[in-house]
C-alpha cells in the first residue's frame, strides 16, 4: 500500500515474522520498511580519460561526479547506469564490468558503479549537469568532488584491483 498523508499516524510495533520493530500506521496498517534507495552510475572511459559531470542539482551543486542517479522502478542497475549517462551527458555507453558496490549507511543507499566506454562521438551537459568534461587521472579536480564515494571510486579506477567487484561500506558519506 503506498504511503499517503491522509491517515498515517505511526506507532512502532513488532509486526512481521522476524519480530522487528517497524513503523506501522495505526489506522490503515501501512508498514514503513525504510528500505535503502538504489543508486547506479558509471565511470565512462575514453582515451584513458574519465568523464565527470558538474552537478546542477543539490546536494553538492557545482561539484564534480560521474554520471549516476537513483534507479527507476522496474529498472536493473545496468539499465539505470546507461539511462543516467544519457540523461546527464547525452551519451551512449557500453558497460564493461561492475567495479564497485557501496553501502552508504548514513544515507540508506546502495550504489552500483560500472566501468563503461563512450560509444557515440559527442557529449553535452543534460538538464542536471552544468558542465561535462573528460579528465586525465592526474587532472581530476579532487578537492571539488561531490561525495567521498566519488573520490573512492575514482581512486580504485586508477589502480584496478584484480578481484572485482569491490564491496565497500561508507559510514560517514
């Protein structure tokens, strides 16, 4: 049952077989599970450079990140990564492999990051992007990156480990 503001007066109760305390509406029985949101994105590589986008939205407006965003209903992480690249920088990409999966506890997120290659010739900023640019690894604007997870993924891309994907937990992102 979708959450609506019409009747929800929440109380905490043990409501399921697992006997976990959850928020449940006293009137309609809606259970607010607070499941994590899924984020997906890609490190797009072309001529040994990585594509970054300057964010035109909050949080981290004006800071650099790789194309990424929330997964849409019914979408796989792979489909979402391709869609986000198209929306944010108007490009077509081919996913090469899964690089990393993050758990960001504080924000209740799970993020998939793929390595990808740019397969069409051009790119330009989309509506959520102020600027898009390819950077050599040494020229990445490290002090202007949007999130610690972006920094971590870019550093891992710089020296790809043999065992992929990498699983990482952020407690302070």
